[in-house]
């Protein structure tokens, strides 16, 4: 390899490594589904105990939405799709934490 310069080993290379991004599945309030049905969906799909499912349902009802799951984007998208299959309004957003 004649004519190839050797790399400067003293050179500092800055590499920004972002931490893994976490995402959220958010369930939103709607005027259609009964509160008991939302609790049923949360218990059936996510496996929440009765108290957790009820607390999340009340957050949806009173605050307009609740974060029901956090994790990798693909998993959160699957959860949102499942919520749509149950007739609930859900979206995915980047976790601000």
C-alpha cells in the first residue's frame, strides 16, 4: 500500500451515542366505551390487576389519557394496534423520560 498515510492515532474522535429511546402507548378518552369495558381490556390484554386497571381507566376518564405501557417502539405500536382492535383510541409517542 504505497502512498497510504497512516491514521493519526492521537486524534480524538467524538462519537455521540444516544441512549436507547423508549416509547409509550397512550390510551385516550372517548365518548363510546364504558369504563367497565376499558378496565376489562386493560386486565385482559395487559394482564393488569384490578386496582391498576381501574386506576389507569380513571386516568383516561378524568385526565383524558393514560400511559399504559413503555418500551421499544415496535412493541408499543403492537399495543396501540391491539387497543384499536378492542375499539379503544390509542397512540404511540416518544417517552419524555
